[in-house]
């Protein structure tokens, strides 16, 4: 059976509360869902979120890519040729990682559906429950402590604090959260490139001296500043994670060669999909670099694919898969759900998504 149609739909979905980082603040998810249809009438879904300050890719650009050169790759082809299709898609257009990720996931979803398998089972596991952290938006100390306490009471045991807005006060805000939630909740912080290397070292060392017990610090410096990232990593005891500094294999190789980070955050919309993400995870592991799979602000399609990857290829730290948790209502019918700090994936064909809401 062959792919007969490629459809795209732009979606705007409201969040139940504002999502605030050092890079941006948003109250909505802006994303593009691609739908592949085969000659048996089966469907496969993928997603390309619009995150201007990270990927720089627009919904219009992703749609043009998916309905143009990427459509040309898959029309009339069988998902039984998945490896070949993904290689051809990778070379059909430069960059456009979000669009490539959407196609990659849609092809995997369709291939799993054709075999009557959930995406986790198709990827090689029976696991359908994956732990996740939850993000605590940037704010003042009282707000951070209040939100962190609420999330801990809801069952989340790993909190990701968004900081990087003011290096002089970030440390005191992080300490306030630690005091509020106690010693048993894991705290990781994400500066989203908000600090200089010098500031990063000073803030992290002060938190180490205060016994804040951070699990890791994510992307403290500018994405392009690998020298600064390496200097931070080599100057503190707390593990340092690369996120915006690593899109694909070439970036990961550079981080490994420079010893620039202890952990890498792998995101489908940055690297181009499940196939590349698996290779990145294997490369990181081979060089002793820890892994986490993250999500952009995206919906159940993208997060479901990322969670399926983690189910089949566990990471070294609890992954960051809370993006769809922020939605006030799901833009799709079916798919994942959340339960006490975990993503629950349906044990039904593919991603378990029946269609768009």
C-alpha cells in the first residue's frame, strides 16, 4: 500500500497558564500537524511546532516544505521502505528540521498502524508509561515556590525551573523553591542561554555552597558559545546540559569533542525526527554523555512521539515531556494522557490518535 495524500493543518491551542522562560512568554501553542493517508485509508500524524526563538521555523515554512519537496518523496511510496524514505527526505531539503521531524513521525505512526502496533511496540518495547518532569515558569521567588509546591503535590517528582532572567537574583529564587519543596523533589534549572559563562559559574557555585542539590543546569550560556559552555562544565560540580547548542549529529559531535556538556537534550523538532534522535542517543551513550529527550511547546502528536522514543530507548535522566500537559484542551482525539508525573501512551495502533478535534 502506498501514500496517496499529504495534508497539513495549522493549529493554535490555548495553555491553561502562561509559559514563561528567559527567551519568551506564551499563552498558546502554535503548531502544524501533518497527516499522511495511504491507499487503505490509514492515517499517520506528525507535528512541527513554531518556536521562533529556538528553531526559527515558521508554520508557513514547514507547510511549504511538507507540501513541496517532502511530499514529493513520499507520494506513491510504501512505508515498508521507511529507511529509504527517511534518507531521501533528509536530503530533499536543507535544514527544515521541524518539517522533517513531522514527516518522520507521521511515517513511523503510519508504519506502526499498518502493523496494528502502538508506536512504542513498533519501536521495540511494551512500556507505555514514561516519567516526566514539569516546568515551573520564570517568575519571582514567591511565585516559583508556590507553583513548584503545587506541582509536587500533583505527583511530579522532578521540577524544571525556568531561570536566566536575572543572574543576580536567580540563585535566591532557586533556593526559595528548594526550601518550599524539601529535599526529596529533584530540581533542575534551565537558564535558556540567559547567563554569561562568568555568571553561570558564579550562580552554580553559590547554589552548590548553599546545598541546593541541583540535578543539572540546562543551557546556561548562548547556544553558539561552546567555549563558554565547556568552561562552565569544567568549572562546576553540578552536571551541565546542552539544549539549544545541539540540534543534530554535527552539533553533538562538537560538544563531545570539546567536553562542553555532561548531558544533551535531544528534541525531535531540532534534530529532524525519531531516526536521527536514536542515532544521537547512541552516539552520546558511546561517549559517556548523558541524555534526556525534551519537547518544544507542542501538542500530543509531537510529545507522544518523543515519549514513545523514551519508552523504547530510556534516557539517563527523567525526560522533559510536559508540553502537552500545559494545554487547556487537546487539539486531537485520542493520544497520550498524564497521570501523577508520567506520560501514559495508549496501547493502540500508532500514536493512538483518531483525528484532529
